[in-house]
C-alpha cells in the first residue's frame, strides 16, 4: 500500500503537481513490488490512495483485519522526510493491530 499525502503546505498549483508526481512514483514502486513477487506463491495485492497517510493505513488494516502492519520508518518523498517517523508513530497509536516499523 502506498498513500500519497494530500496535506502539502504549498501553493495550490504546485500542490497538484507534487501530488501527481508522488502518485506516479507510488505506482512505479508498487509495479516494482509486483514484478519482484510475480513468481512467488504469496498472494500480493497492491493499492495506492491519496489522503491522510496514517488514517488510510489504519482504516485499511482494520477493514482487511490484518495480523500485522509492516511499514518503513519514513516516507520516500521530500515532504515526508520532514515528518520522519511521525506517520509510523500515528499508526502505532491509532490501531490495535501489531505494527512492525522497519528502519
């Protein structure tokens, strides 16, 4: 799952461009994961969303009743580097699911 934040504090014109670029990067990332697992017996489903990152992750985990949320300690985008660890912190504090944060 890749979630692109819609909360970017920049000019509206640039915000749309940044979100579009982040969606394109997210799609490339998910495509590379699909490719890596194409011969694996593991069932893989990919998803990208735009919204509040922590909220989207928690909602999806609850909806799918997952056993474990595995996530990185930071995002890939320039803006997300500013919020190092804040998304994983929010997820941990807003779900009763087990969360593994990978550095």
